[in-house]
């Protein structure tokens, strides 16, 4: 079940993501992510992807993976490592949606292989193949 937005916070420079349009500059660095209702020992994965790459009219890369943070713990999602390093939004054309999803881990993700390509990444298939449980998600937009 998807929980309320207040159970997952994605913040860029103090601005909480809530569907709004943001700039490339505002989103150039990885956001601060938090799961306020998480238990201290619960472990999570965060995935950020762009379903509109390279353009909303022709999303042939659906989806482009921008970030996969694994083994992040507790309310502040600390101690995790980047399976796929953060790559800030740089849409080549149009206004793109960026989906940031919080998944609960049921096993250590340390042996999971990073996707071979950022283009053509399927977050749902990745989650299914690694036993991740979708908890919540946030979305924002960035224009070219």
C-alpha cells in the first residue's frame, strides 16, 4: 500500500517535492530523503527515474534512471550507498516528470548488480526482481 506523502520526504535545498516544477540548478545535487515513520532498523532503497526521456512526446528511454540509493536506514535514510550515482535532471526537450520512489528492503542489496544502462530502466521490474516493497513516492517536474 502506498502511504501518505508525509511518510516520505524528498527535499532540495529546503524545498519539499510535491509535484511542482523545479529548475535544473535546484535539482543538480542529490536531494535529502527521509521516511519520518520508519523504524530505526528498517532498511530502504530510493529510486529516482524519468519516464519522459528523451522527450515526453517520444519517451524511447522510458525510464531513465537518475539514482538508486540502497541499504539506507531509519527515519533519515542514512548509511546507504549509491548503486547508481545521482545524475541531476537535464531534460533535452519538453518538461519531464521525475519520480522518486521509496521501497522497503527485505534483504541486503549489497550483491545486486547496477543496471547496465541508465536508458530503458524499468523501476517496477527492478523492484520485483530484488524483492523491494513500494512504500511511497514523490514527483516533480523540470523543463528543458
